[in-house]
């Protein structure tokens, strides 16, 4: 395209040249925009948190020890089960800390005033004894907890290495799409302008652009051809029949149903990134008809310790502050006071919206499929571990159920209940593996009663 | 010009039709009164319940089937008492060990690690820190303390009593004890009675005779 423009500009008037340069400016502008974005992102990745060093004890060793032994109950800058440990060396003497960490219960029993005060302050929670720690180990830990909190800047620096690539991929895709659209729009405008200019030249040079001669309009020709009408009527009827059938068949099918939940719970983060077992939260799927929406105490098993998401968890679409807000919604619902680390007793129900719902006339039991048959959750619920927002993956129609019953072999190994029936039926059908259908999995009364 | 207007109109109509197809609302149903249950569905929202919430705690004092009271209190004293005196009532068999392993994989391994060394996936990702290894000297866990902690939770660890049954918890205890023995490099011994009567072998001897016997047993149990 630009080549043509150049050609024109060499032959003709100034105006054209001017237009050409407008297009050039636009293109250059786009390139400039692209160029602007890259350095910004590069900067993000390059920034690292400054390492603060203090004297006395090895901070790196202390960090490892702290994370493996202390972090269950202590954080450095925030109260948890136990007190925040930053500044603990100013509150107590080092000698006192040595004996406290090695065996706190003994100190409380011996009547040490300082020890009893802490024991009382934290609801008589006994701190575990750590006889395996030497004084040097404790020095290392104390050095680690004495590192002052870095300024809000380290947000970027603390992110794990893997996060950099993901983040940069997200920004640019939308930006690039937008820019592409802009470029196409510009092309259209340029084409239009060129066309207009060419026409003007033709006019100036006295050239005649030949007009199309009048013909019978196409619709009139169509009406006059009766065979074509017949064929197209049949075709139209068939097509509309197909769509009407399709419409009636999807009534009552909720495949793809994706309601907005009261708390934005991401299965992708929990089941995907953190690899938490489905049955950890949906524990009643093992033993009951219903798979169970976890009660909030199950959430609190982990979220007692996790009050905010890691920086690496935030995505383009959902920021860290958004996710943190969702965790706060959980705390509000369950009545957890993060400051005092205790339940206020004021809770409110979370009104989750049910997604998978079978009609009342069909019976389905989770435990039969999960525990007895050993069917993977994903077989019916789809790639849940990739779903940021949960949706219904399978159509949950009767045809879908029956297909699976026809194809799936019953898991009889190690299940004494099936021993005899398997032997008899496999003889009857002349097969060595039985499908659910052959065991009676297609009988109406199995699911409808 | 007219034709472009028409094209725009058609595109607009198609777009509006497509955009009306919302995934956030459930679809139409043919006969809703056959779809909607008459009874209360689990987790349903019904005005008859306080807060509209069908899922409620059982009435105070209600006892679920097969449930046994747990006498140890949720306190430091109760913990010490359970640690010293509480014993596993479930037999130590290979079958129970296998079940315990499966349950451990679901509920515990995510933090405590597959080997029980406190290096689960969440710990490796630094989501939850400070998970102790089972061979931690300061804690010196016993079967009683393992059960007690699962029942009530301790410090940052929550209670797992809602997700597991009594028998399941004891099966997990058995597996945790095995992991602890493995970590300490000691052999894990399955209890004597359990070794003498492996139940799996017995059932294959004579299926029919055995079935009669079990039938008899169940009727007896029912009579009781």
C-alpha cells in the first residue's frame, strides 16, 4: 500500500504528498507506542528489593529455620497465633529468649513473671519446645526477625522468578489487539482517501469512468425462476427445522452456566496452582449423595494463616487488592478478626449460587461414583483446576449419563460386592469386563423413581 | 449508502441476539414443577429457615449414627492427657493403612508432605510455613496426640473433625505413625492381633458358605 502512495506522490500534486506523510506519522506513532511499552515492562522485571543486612547471626540460615519451625505461629510484622517477632530482642533479653524457645512450658511452670505474662496474653496457648535448636541457631533466627520491614516497594522484587513472564504476556495481548485494530482502521481511511484522489484526477484529466449498465435486479430474476424458489424453500425449511430442533433440545440444559458468586473463589488458584485435592473441600463427595459446599471452617483451615495472596497470584484481570478483598469477605462472613486472631461469633451465610443441578426426577449419588467407581471429578466437571470462574462443563443430560454408562467398565477389583455378580454376568454376555450398562446401569428405575 | 446502512442494521441485530445469550442465568425449563424439588434441597435457600439457610448445625445434643463422644477437652491439659493415654481403637491392618494413606493424601499431604516431613506443596510454595516434621523432637507426637490435634486443631491448624469420621481419623493416625517411624528410621510394626487375622484371605475360601455366615451375623446384629 505505501508503495502505491509513493508512486502517486512522485507524479502528482502536493496535497497527495501531504496525505502520505499523515499516514506516515500515524504509523510512526504506532511504532513509537509499541516501543514505549517494552521498556516499562522491562523495568518492572529488573527491579529488585535491596537486601538489608544486620549484624549478629546469619540471616539466610535464620530465614530457613524461621520458615520451617516458627512460621506456623509467628509472622515477623503481624500478630498470628503468637506475637509478631520483629523487635522481640528489644522486648526480652537474649538469654531469656534462649531458654524460652528451648522450653517455654518449663519457664511458665517455674513461675517466670515475663513468661507467665505472655502465656496469659495469648489465651494460654503453649509454645512448642524446640530443644533441637542451639544458641547459634536461635541467634540466626533472631537476626532474621530483626530485619526491618522493607518499604512498600519490594512488591515487585519479592515475586517469584516465574511470575515475570506471565505478567508481560497479559498486558501486551490486549494492547497489540487494540493497535492492530487501529492500524486496520488507518488502512481503510487511507484506501478511501486514495480512491477519492484518484477519482478527482480522473475528473481533472477528463477521463470517463464507465457506469454499469442497468440489468434486471437480482431479486426479480430470482422470483421469475420457479425452480430456484422451490429449491430454496425446501432448503430454508430444512435449515429452520434444524435450528428449531436445536432450540427445543437445549431447553433445560445449563451447559456453560457461569453465575456470579458472592465471593470470587478461584478454583484455578486452589485446585490448579496449589494442587489442593478436590475432596479436601468437597469431602462429603466421598460418603454422601451431595458433593457438599465446604463450610467456612474448611476455608479457615488455610486462610487462618493466609490473609492475603502472594504478589505472583495476581493476574492482569484480577489484582492483588481484588483477591485480598475477597479473602476479607470470607473473614467477614465467618466472623474472623484478623487483628486479635479470634472469632467474633458474628457470622453471616455466604449465598453461593448452585451451578450443577439435576432435575428432581433424576437421582444421582456422588459417593457411588467417587468412592466406589473411582471416577475422576474432572470426568464430569471438566478442567476445574483451570477455571478462574466455575462453570458447568457437561450438559448433564440423560444421553450424556447413558453414554458414559455404556462406555465405562465397572471397577470390580478389590470390591467383594461385585465378585459373584461379575462372574455370572460376564458369563452371560461373554465378556471379561462389564460396563455399567451391562450391570443394569440403564434401567429406568436406577435413576428415576 | 443504503446498502451499508442495511448491513450495519443486520450486524447490529445479530450482535444483540448473541449478546443476549447470557451464561450467568440458568436456562428455561420445560416443566419447572418437575425440575424443582418439593422437599428442601441441601444448601437451599428457603424462608422457613433462619437466615434462609437450609444448611444448619444439628440441634444441640443430637448424636449422629456411629458417633462416640470424645472426652478429652480442647486445652493444654486435654492435649497432654490424650497424648499420654488415648489409644487407637481401630486395628492396625494393611487395609486400614491403605485407607489411611488415601485420606492422608487428601487432607494432610498438602501441608505435611507425602512423607510427613512438613514439606507439602503449600509449604514449598511458601503459602503456609512452619509445618513441623512428624519426627520433631519437641513435639514427640503419639497416636493420642495425633488424634487430638486432628479433632480440635492446634494453633494455625484447623479441626478436621468436620471432614472425617472417627474411623477415618484413626486410619489416618495409623498412617501418620507409619510416616513418623519411617522418618525416624524405625520399623513400623502392625499390631499382633491384626497380623493373626487378615480378613481379606478368609472371604475367598468359600464364597457361599461365607455368605450364609455373614447373613446370619447381620440378622443377629439387627436383633441386637
